[in-house]
């Protein structure tokens, strides 16, 4: 058969989109999450618990995350609450992080990162620490940094841990350094860079209740825009 223009496949009806089009993702987390990063002594964990109460979300702090890593039954129960499509998203997101070499590859770190992604896939979660906000997609995560003046953080540790001023100051510096080193080692990120967050909250100025209310407002705002974006994407008429 002689070649002619009819031998070539016709372009798709919607028009040419390039030689190697990338299909849009078909899976996503079940809901939003908030990831709270905090300076030592800024009372980020206390604020996270208040946020959880305000929005009705479960709080995952260091203790509960460690428990889920160690207890297979609890871990399996958590995964059973994640819809199949969200689990598929979690697997693909972890693979993307590995391929982009944005995370450390040691088994313990990988296990914790998989858990954080599973928690986010489940949605409606307040996650404290572990660099979660740097791992999760900005579209489905409210990433918050809780800060406070150094002396106020020292005073809090001195009172709560019954330390001298010098001991408390050393404790604050040591914890801040360990957290910064963890982020640098596992994700090559600097926690002091404000551009990595949606919101930076000064707990000293706002107080615990005010800081929690401010974060809850940020969550509701992101939910509103997420709903509007989803409505636009599902509208067959387009913009």
C-alpha cells in the first residue's frame, strides 16, 4: 500500500498536547492534613492538641508515631482506614520521593516516612514533627512552623523540666540542633527557612489558644480553596 497522509494516526480530538504527555494523578489523600514543625520550647505539641480539638482531627505526635511503628496491629488498623485509592497515592508518592532522592534511604527512616505518608493519605490528621510538612504535597498539607523568643522557650523548659536557666538554655539549643540535623540529614532541608511553610506562628504573641485558632483558620481556608479547585476540575464545561 502506498503511503499517504491517511497512514498517520489522527491527532486526538482535544488537540495536540506534546510528544510525551504526563497524565494527571488519579489518586490523592482522603483529606487534608496539618504538619506542625516547632522550635524547642515553643509548645508546638500543646498547640497541635488544641488544633486537633478545634477541627476534630486525630493528633499524631512523637509518642503515637513511635507506637505505630513498633506495634504491627495498630499499624495495620491505621492502614485499614485508608481507602484503596489513597493507599495507591501513598505508594506512588513514596516512590516519587525515592526517585527524586529527596529522602534518606536507611530502613528506619524509610519506615517512618512511609508511616507519615499513610497518615496523610488517611487525612484529617495533625502531625507533629518528623519533617512531615517537607515530605507531603503542598496541595493537601497545611505546613506550620511554631516559634517563640529564645528566652521564653528557655523559661518554659526551666519551669516544666525544673532546670536552671543555663541548663534550660542548653536543652533548647540541643533540641533545636538535633531537629535541624535530622532534617538536613534525611531531607536536606533547613527548618529555619520560612519559605518552606504556609504559616509561621509566634506562640508567645498569640498564646496557645490564639495560635491554635489561627492554625484552624488556615486549615479552613485551605479546605475552602481545595473544594473550589475540585469543583472547577469536575466541571465539564471548564473555566
